[in-house]
C-alpha cells in the first residue's frame, strides 16, 4: 500500500490515494477524506431520504420500535439495557444493509424496491453472513462480559445492584451505578471503535465487489480507517451522537437517524473507495 497522486478513471489528479491489492488480485484505491466531506455525506443521505420516503420510514420505524421494546422490557434492569444499546450500535452496520442497497440502486439510476432491499444480503450471502457472524461473536462476548463487570465493580453477584423500582436514573445516580458506568463507557467506546474500523466500508464493499472476501473487506476497512484517522474519528463521533439522541428520544429519532446514517455511510464508502477495473491498470 502506498499513498501518492495519480489518475484512476474518474479520480482527479490531485487526490491523495492509497493502493491496496487483495489476495484475490483485486486493485482497490482508497482516497483521503476531509472533515468537510462528512457534511456532504449527510446532505446526500438526506436527499436519498427525500427520494425514498417509504423505504426510509420502514427501516427507521423498525429501529424505533426496537428501542421502545428494549426500554420497556429492561427499564428496571439498566445493565441489560445499556448492554443491548451497545449491541445495537455494534450491529448497526449489518442492520443497515438494506439501506446501503437502496442508496446503491438510486445511485445507479434504478428505483429501489423495499422487498429487494430486505433480501439484499443474498447478493453475497456467504461473505455478508460471515461478517455478520463476526459481529455476532463480538456482541455475544460483550453481552456475557457486562454482567460480570457489574458484579466485579459492585462486588455483587446480582445483575441489579440498586433497587429495581428506582429505574434507570436511580441506577445511574447510585454510587455503584457511577462506578459501573465509568468502566462500561470506557470499554464500550473502545470496543465499538474497533467494530467501527472493521465495518465502515465492509458491507458496501462486499455489495459492490463480490470478488472480495469478508476477511479481506474487514482488513481493508481497518486500513482505510487508519489512513483517515481523524476524519473517521469525527465521523464515528457524529454517528454516536446522532444514535444517542435517537435512543434518548425513546426511539422517535430513529425514524430519521437510521436511514440518514445508512445512506450517508454508503456515500462515505463511494467517496473513500474506488475499485479499479483491470482495463485501467
């Protein structure tokens, strides 16, 4: 891999690019992003929402309903609630697969269909399934670990370390809750940051180029994140803030945030990654 200035297809001659050659012989070009690009990704995502209101509402409503169900199911069990919220964040790249598909179809001049978007993973089921399994293992390990963390921090074997009737705020404001949250936040941020780096372009890349395997796509995603450390950190922070707002609005914000981020993530991918046809090499 190297960074240099070169022309590939429609890349401009002044773009700083990095070469990646996969084990399958695929030639991938990644470009350096700017913080200002994030606003453009979100703007294009918003435009996609306007073009596809039905699909956007469907995926947003599913996530909104999920937040509501989690809240009312676990409002007296804050540790489970925070664990599941983190799991949702880590799984969001996979959950947005249908939105990536819709944005891809729109970009190609086609009219996206909801039913097609719901089964879009079938276009590369093996690799997308493997990637989903990796996320599943990570989130399962996290779900097992957090109750153990609570028991260690609070020196208790119970999952609820305060009176359940006090609810979420009673937990957060308790001495044990404050100690738990301090450790939880640090570890959750570290883990979700890792998941973000191996996910930021993985599914879009697997949808765009079926010759690239899941492992190679995750490696490329990590490399591209490292090439754009600051921009990716800002992008991850924007995603985290928007998701937090959506969750704290009792899921209502998910009606907008989920499709917006899904579409914007597709446009981030198309800006960051170019697949070089063999004829141009």
